[in-house]
C-alpha cells in the first residue's frame, strides 16, 4: 500500500499530537537559571516622577542584562542556579573566585532591581506607620531624619550605586553602596533601596540627581517596605 505525500503529512501530524498527549510523554524541561520578573505596574504608572521610557529601558534592558550575565557566569557552577539569589549573595565566598566578581555585579544587579520595582507604586509616598514607622522614629528620631539620611547617601554616592535602608542585627541602618554591591553580602537585609545609577534617572533629570532623589519619595510603596521589615525581623 502506498501513501501519497498528503497522507504522510497527515499521519505524521496525528502521531505527533498523540505523543504530546500521551501519559508517557516527557515534559519539556524548564530552562535553568534566573528570569526577569515582571513589573508590578505599567511602565508609565510612576509618571511624572519616573518616566515611561526610563522604566522600559531600565527594566527591559538593564535588568535583563544582569539576569542574562548572571546565568552565563553561573554556567560553570550550575548548582547555584537552583538557589535564591539572596542565598548566593549572603554566601558569596562560596562562589568560585574566577566568577565571583561577575556574580557580585550581575547577581547584585538582579537582586537589587527585583527589590527596587517592588518598593515603588503609583500614588505612593507619604510616611510609614505601624511597627516600621515606630522603628524609624526610635532609630532616627523622625521620618524626616531618615529621609534626609537616605537622600544624602544617594546624592553623595560617588559614581553609580545605591542608597539603602537595611535591617542589621535587629536595627535599622542607612547604607550607601557602590555599583551593584548588595547589603546581603555584609549580613544586612535590604528593605528599601534607591537606585542612583544614571540609567535610573538621566533621561528625565540629566545631571540633577538631587531632583530625582527628591521626586522618588513620591513613589515609595511603604506597605511593601513594611512587609519586608516584618519578614526580616522574623528571620
């Protein structure tokens, strides 16, 4: 019995479909490694304080590059691809020396930005209340003093870097950090981060970093920061 070409293609298609739905079919393996998280809001949602184009480039280009380069760096130590990035950074000395700096740069970039997107929200700003608000007043004297300390650390950060509010040994602290260095590497837990790399603000604010820092407080998601604080307290 002979099959013409049309019959062959049809039979082959039916066979492939049957295999796909077969209980013995092997599912496709999920790609190993880290992936870019989605923004929790639209790219233009933080305007007028942070513009749409900056958000699209910052998230879709810069953060994606950190993720891609982190996966490439860890290809020689693939067991780490199964660990949370926070665990890797807290135990950075367990990373092979030849890839350690790449993991600091790109793993830090991934962790820092993943937090950054989450601690911002449309119609944010104001002041925190509840346990976080009380802790800020107890540690810094007032919210205004915390805001001034974090803003100062961000504005005065030489070159690229971050200003952080962290929980360290049960106490809130403000830290400045260069590049994509993560507070996790120092044993501290970041709960609020301000990105002062130029790619975070230059399209809208150019060299006016202080104006960007001032505007940024209008989009802080204090509920997300409070959740991080309470989770960090519980360890």
